[in-house]
């Protein structure tokens, strides 16, 4: 039975030839999510089975899920988001769009349930009607440089071979301004996503704008 929760999920994919499109995932049949490391691999196996049966899967796997694959991996303490969250969708509920739908689409109370209206398909160059709130880093610049130096030293000493260092960029979100919309004016990404697990604007959203390939 399809899930009664209607998340907003948009994924951008770009072919080797440079052709880009957005995929809008609507009305998942079910949702796989967990906050427990022990449930990560079984959930991925369930997702793989569904994909082999012709379903589509879209969602995210948190960095903090790494110890599920190798106990030697160390991560920060998990935050409020699930370690794994994926919607399982019928192929008929995955719709392609040539452009990012724009702010108007995400301000609609039923966003994620229906196709965006033509007036909302203005692409990444969509103009934001009001200035977005400023982003504030969770670390100072000196702290950042010290952390990078410490990582390089640990690699040089052979203590680790890779460190995924990150810090938070925070901004007040009045609801209509989404992370990807704020990045839109300088958009150069080829593989991006926007995932809001619940359609109400007060829920947390996960957004990326990556220039790297899969």
C-alpha cells in the first residue's frame, strides 16, 4: 500500500554528453528509514530487491552510517536526521523535467504530489523576490585551518587514509526559501538533489549541488 507521507524528492542527473534533467519522485509505495546502524545493511538489501523488481529508490544515506559497513570507521555523533531514508517508487511515479521547478512550486501546500505548473518551471536562473538570509559557518576560519592541518598531519603519519571533514552552514528558513533556491543564481552543478521528508516547510530538508559525477 502506498505511503500516506508525501515527501518532496527531486534529483538531477547529467549524462556523459552533458544533458541534464530533473527527476521528480511522487507518492512512494513505502519508505525505508532507520536510525540504527544494525538496520542499515538489511534496509539496503530490501531497497536493492525493490530496484531489481522494477521500482525506483531515491533518498539519502548519512555519513554517520559508515560504521555499518566497517566498524573501523569513526564518525561524529548522529544528528536528528535518520541514518538512512529512501522512498520506494513505482516507475509511473517518477517524472522527468528539463528544469529546476523554482520557488513557487515549493511554496505550494501540495508540492511533491503534482507536476509543477508551467509558470514555475523557470529553471536555476529563477529570481528570488527577496534577499535570502545570510549563511553562517559553525566554525571560525582559524578553526577550519587548524582542522585541515591536523588532518594532513594524520594522513602524513599514516594514521588515516581519508577524512571527510565538514562543518555546518546555517541560515534562518522562512519556509519559502529553500537551500537549492538560494544556490540557484550561481548554479554549475551536474548532480543535485532536494529531499524534504515531509511536505510541510517546517520539516528538515537535505539539499546538495555537486559538480562531481556519480
